[in-house]
C-alpha cells in the first residue's frame, strides 16, 4: 500500500513541476496572463502533492 501512495504523490509532484515549467515559459514569452493562470494551477497541484506526500509518509509509518 505505501508504494502506491508514494507513486501517487510522485505523480502529483510531476504534474506540479510541469505546470510550473509551463508558467515559466509563458512568463518568458511575455504572456503574463497565461503565465498567471498556469501559476495558479501549479500552486493548486503543489498543494495536492504536499497532501499526497504527507499521506504516503503516514502510511509508511504505519507499516513499521
């Protein structure tokens, strides 16, 4: 069970990283509105990744 939880957390982190990179690309091109929107999505995904990581850690602790 913990392995699946960690894989899920990793997927959330990857999604957040992709959104952060996309936001950076938009900002770099001067597309600030699109970058701002993507930054908000990235922030949301980062929160999900954080919660998934905490959950996976908790599940790992229960297995000991």
